[in-house]
C-alpha cells in the first residue's frame, strides 16, 4: 500500500477508522470524507502520528445529500489525479422515517445513493490508477430483504431494520453492476459483511429495536476485528482481478438469491440514475 491513495467514507469512527489507521500504517495516504469536524480532526491527528510526513486529508459532506456528495467528489477529483482504493463505508440506520433535501428516505440516500454518486464522481481517477479497487461495506442484514421498485423510499409501512436491510441489498447489487460496467478497465468492485460490530451504529434510538442492539453489542466484534475484511479487500495481492464478489471474514461468500439478481442490479442502477437527475 506504500504510496497508494485511499479515499474512505465513515473513516472517523468504528471499523472505518480502524481501516484508515491500518492502511496508513501500511504506507497509504488517506483521504477522509467526514461529517463531524471534531472526530475528523482527531482521526487526522492520529493518522499523522502513524505516518509522519504523509499528507492525509479530509473533506466534509452530508452523505444523505446528492449535491453534497457530488460536490465533495468533484473536490477530491480536482485534488487527486489518481485514486488507488475507494472505500464506501459510511452507513446509518434511522429509527423513524426521515426525508432528505432531495425528498429521499434517509437510509436509502445515505447508504446507497452516496456510494453511487461518490463512485461515479471518482471513476476517472480510479481508472487512471488501475489496477484500482472499489470496496463497498454491505451487510448480512440484506438476507431478509427484497427491493420493492414501486416503493424504494419505504413510504409504505416504514420499519427501520427493513429499510436498512434494503439499503445493504442495494450495496450488493450496486457492486455487481459496477463490476460489470468496469470490466476491462482494471478497476475491481467488491462488497463485504464486516460482522456484527460494537460501534456507534444504531446508537441514539428508541423502542424495542434499540434495546435489541444494546444487548447484541455485548457479544459483538471489536472494531479491530470488524475492519479486517475491509483491510484485506483494500490491500491483499490475492484479490488482483477479483471483482463482483461478496466477502465475509476475508472469504468469498454467497449473498442471497436477491443479492445475485443481475436484472435487479441493472434496474436499480437505472432507478438510481433517474433519482440523481431529479436532484
């Protein structure tokens, strides 16, 4: 990873921060996309301790906003002629249905649309650095999910974990279609399940689901353990040329039948483009 440029969202806490620190320790230069300025400052200071003299940088954006993600993508593209690894890792779950400035359900916007828009903005820089890699943090939460193309924004009967599962299924389908579209460019795309990890995820909620997460976190993986698959996908020479796959515990795994539906992947891609064009 020495001298490679790694762009990562969600890199100021949890598994993303661990991955950023480990990759910096391996010689990479880290470009963070963050929302919280205090956590970003702490993370940048830590990265500079790990690799003094390396110009780690940070950009700020609300990843639920299409225009904000587009803006930060253009800012990074202007500063970075080549990007070796893009790690789309930031994600969230919202206990109540919220609507973004673009009129989208916030879980879908943050967890899927941000991946799509940022990857599109940085695609020329990834191609310029080929062989390069796109890594999308998905989840086994997709295993109970099916996409409803008539209700992608969960306007009917919103449930927090259902919306989250659908967004993670969207990550997997996006990865499959992206890998197909990038064939022959030298840029690969893979997704992963990091495991159930004890992080800030799902904090600040309410109701039965919140209490379930509080209990589950007592048995969850540490962020250090949860980050292992991200680090592996970003750095392992074994994965040169491997694309369109889903990984768990650093091993290829099969997503659900819905996660392997290439027709749905193409349909989701087209639907996402239409939403972007409306923003």
